[in-house]
C-alpha cells in the first residue's frame, strides 16, 4: 500500500533546533494492515511511525497509534511530541491544548509554537517503580557489558513502568555512558525473558547540568533510540522517589552517539495515587522523507 502525505518530524531536538529523533507521521488508513503500518518506518528511514486517527474517541481523545518496523507500541513519548507538532502545524493556532488516545489511555497534550520549532508537553500519568530481582539485574548488566568501574556509586538500577516497564541503569559519568557497547542478542533475550521494553542507561542530572542517557531496545526493533521521552519521565519519577521532595524537574541529553543530539524534559510530582509525570520536547517539522 502507498502512504501519501507522510511528514517527518525531528522530535526532541536540542534548544537550538539541532538533531532530534526522526519520526514519520501520517493519517491512518482504516484499510491498512498492521504489516502496512510497520513498513512505514522502514520506508521513511525512521525508527518509529505515528498514525493519526480521523475521528475523536468517545472520551474525546484523538487516536494515535505507534509502530516500529517490528511491532506496535502501547505508547511512544517522542512519537507523541511529533504527532502533536504535526497537528498544530495543520492549524492556524499558536497553541493547541487537546487530548490523545493511545494504548487504551487518554491523556492531556499541549503544543506551542516557538521560534525554533514546536514545544510539546504531555501527561505521562502514573509511573510505577520497583527494584529488579537479582537475576534480572545481572542479565541486563551482563548484556550491556558494563565493567566494574562503570556503575554509579550511589544509585542503583530500577524498573520504571510509565506503561511498558524498562530498566533504568545508572553509570558513573558520561565517559562510562559513551563506552557502552551492548551485546544486542543477549539484551534482546534478557528483555524478552523479563518482559522489559528495553534499557535506559543514564548519568543523573547534577545541579543545572542536564543528565545524559542512551536507550537500547532491540527487543522491539530499535537497537539504540535517538530520544526516549517515556524513559526520561520514568527517570524523573525514580529521582523524585529517592528524595523527600514533592516535585522534581529534569533535562536529559540523548542521541550524541548517533549523531542526532536530542533533549527531553520531564517533571514528576507526588500525589495521592503515587508519582505522576509530565514529559516534553521541542519538535521541528521538516516535511516529507
């Protein structure tokens, strides 16, 4: 099947508009199969593709579905940034506040025109956290190929689930982050065994300096992600959980090893039901593939 009017968006670019995660965005076709949708990412040279529904769901949200070349995703943070940026560009508005329906969940979104692109925020919802079991942790650490000097001295791996669970693995510094060369076959097997989306390896933010991270998700067909917004939200929840604060706000730089510098913003807040998060990024809509 031929998809027309596919737009490629650089999602979660740096503040000067550089880099970002290329994401295909197009109107969904009810006649398309999931195999057709999976083919869009490969055809456009992007890791992810977003499909915009034509009619609101009964709860008022606009349906958006996300696919990689191998699977449909229950959610996609940088894909949401891209999808909402395209929706704003199709209007004459300077700002668009709306709701999106993805993976059975409907949540608030906001898109705002800025001088270097479109700033998008979305409510990630409740993030659950747990400590990994010993065998779970050992399998992921081995697959990452971490040395004895790489782990962070005061932080420990955590499982964060803003929807799909993923392991957050802290390392000592940016040089340790850059050295990581995972065994993708072992990482795929470990993630499939323990039901993980992937592994988010990070250096925590310190003061005004942003954190840094790399996301590996070969089990869903993405060996390394340019920007993973949902994992950044999970990290914000984890960092808040480690403190007695009521809120925390972070910025995490990603994508440098892939030549696509990216940046994701996230905030976390304690509430009666647990920790909820809000995630954002800047998008540049650049047209066809």
